[in-house]
C-alpha cells in the first residue's frame, strides 16, 4: 500500500498517542467492581428492551457507560462460566467443571493464574462476596466444621464471604474466609448428596412444611421452609434466611468497599439473584406484578443501586470501573412453583434470542454486559463481539502486566474494545452448553456442532439447540436462529467446524489474520 509521508507521520503519532494513553490508563489502577448476576437474561432489564419491569440502577450504568449488545458468557450454565471468568481458560478443557454439587472440592488449582491473582499482584485488595459454586476444600470435599480451605483466599482473593454453592443446594450457610459464619460447635454440620442424613424433614416427605413448593427436583432437606438439592443436618444457628440474603450480601460488598477506599480494590459481587429459590425481601415481594422472579429482578437492581450509592458517597465513582453482567441466560421454571410462568405476561427474558439457560442457542450465553468508567469510557452502545474469558488478560493489560505464554491461554487482551476505544470483534467466541455441545461465532456467523441430546428440555421448557446435524446461522439477518444454512453453505460450515476443532485441540489458538 502507498501512503504519503504526512499520512505516515499522522499514523505513527496516533499509534504513539494510543500507546501512551493505554499506559496512562494502566498507571491509574482504577478500582474494579464486577457485579455478576445469576441467570439474568438478555431481555430481563429495561436498558436491553424490557418494558414490563424497570431496572433504573442498571439503566444508570448503561446511560453513563458502554452497553454491549454482543457480549457472551462462556457457558450456558453457572459453574463453567465462573471457572472460565476467573481462570481465563475454557472450563470444558478441564474435567469436573460441570454444574458442581454443593460439597465439591475446589475446582481451580491453587497454582493457576487467576483474575483476582493478577490484580492482587498489582497491589489490589481483592474480595469476593456471594455465590461461589466452584467447590471448596481438598479432594473429598470440605470440612464444614473446621477450616474450609483451599478456597478463594488460596487463588488470589484477600477476603471472601460466600454461598458455598447455590441457593438451592445445601449447605445453606455463609462461609467467611475459612469458616462457616455463626456455627455452634455443639451442632456440627453434615452434608450428603447421596443418602439422607440426620432427622431434618425433606420436601418430598413433608410438603406441608413448605412455604414454596418444588416443581421438579429440589425435594430434599428443608431449610427456611424451602426444600433443596442435597441433604443437610446440623448448623441450625448458621443457616441463612433467604429473604434477607440480598441485604446481607450487599452489606458485605459495601463494607469491603468502605474498608478498601484508599484503593485500589477489586470486588467480585456474585449475586444470588435471580437464581432459584426466588425469595425476595418483603420490601420487594409483590412489587413487580410478575411474581417472585420479577421481584428479585427489582431486588438485584436495588443491590446495584446500593453499590453505586456507596461509590458516590465515598467519592470513588470517578476512578472505579463497574461491570454488570450475568453467568448465563434466563430460565423461568427452574424447580420451584413460584408463579414465574403464570405471571410472565408479555415479558421476554431472552429478548429476541432463542433458547435460554442450558441451551446451545444464543440466549444461553449472550448476556447483558455493561461497563462504566467515568472520564475513561465514553457512554454509548457497542456491537463488538466480546467474551468474558478475556477479562483476565484485559485486566492484566489495564494494570500494566504481561502474562506468560502458559497463563490463561484462552484469554486475549481486549482492553481497547472493553473501554470503547475500538470496535474490533474478538476473532471468534466459543459457547458451551449443558451437554457439552460447543458452538463458535465468527463475525456474523454461528456454527453449532452436531451433538446428541433432546431438542427440548421439558422440565424447564427451553429449546436446547442440540441436534444430530450441524447448524449454521447468520446472526445478522437471523438473530433468532430459526433458519439453518448449513446445507446451503457447506464451505462456510466446514470452515467454522475446522476452526472449532483447532480451538478445541489447541489452547490459546488465535487464528488471527
């Protein structure tokens, strides 16, 4: 290509300016707040098109920041998305990273480079509050009555306050750092995911004791009037109350921010909402008109607002990067009769997308993703193709660190795109579904590999996207993935199949032109 000398000079000056700008950003070391919702769908918040419910605090972040329309979690279920987020490596590369039982051992090796680890290395105080679901303790599972480690503190966090797994799984207790909160040593905790233990009633045997009935599964030990997955006995004084959970968690987040206000700090606020069981605080119960699922969306938005108020009050908003996203797409009936289906009305949790949680279709992994950093990120909307797997490498770049060739090899530096300085697409995005089906998106095209499995999950009423033959969709012209073009475009189908194979077989495969 031929360029005039002035053009070359301008190009060089722009490149130098851009590098200096990035270096200046890195030297600022902003505080980072990552609010990671649970099962929040692309269409569940008003800034993404919801009209039956309003989410003013999340909308505020979108108004003051950058809202992404083509951002993806790495999996359509929780544990693998969280593993990928924190390690920068796709969970499907490591066995045992499916939906973890509540008594699983720690899934992330303590010698791995992690997202909190690289920030801790850069001088950050690092905290995690909320749902964990990545296992705790050594092989064989944790000792709930003693020191519970290894856990978050062994992989880069300086503080942790956790739900060990999920709200619908035992043990129903909080774990702060290495210990169960409020545990009476004379009432030790026992947990089993195989056989009943103790004398606690179960939902299956005593449905009359339930204040929320299960629809499928979730019929084992009753805690706070709700039957869960798994059996638990003991720990009566330590058991949580679902209706106060949002208040407890947001209180721990705001206290961590208060204690870390001299900065820099990183807090991973992994909310329980809007996962089942949906048991909103009385302040929100009945307020949405959509049943408990709608009410806990309001509760989630309140939590976001409390974090924003804290940043404002402490004068930290200007130098704090806030991200709001979700671990996977939406599900309406996920095991409890909570009127979510009956009161859904015209609300569409997945927006214009097909599928949902557990699915290979795009509603499984295309999620809300909003980033605000006043003065550094220009407000607006980005249609750039991005993935949560890249947060690790991007935060490393943000803090002036260089990753080795063996660190987080699926994570690429997308900092310029995340900050809105570039609209460059990730070269490809990998999506992972519940049964192991992988998909790949490149530019406007999505390929879903052939994989056995039911086309529809009856229990949750979600189309899975699993099919015996390959699927190819043009997401620009057919966002709803209704027209399979695999037979009409065999060459493109083959190219994407080959790219997916190369990524699967080679960690860190870039395929950059």
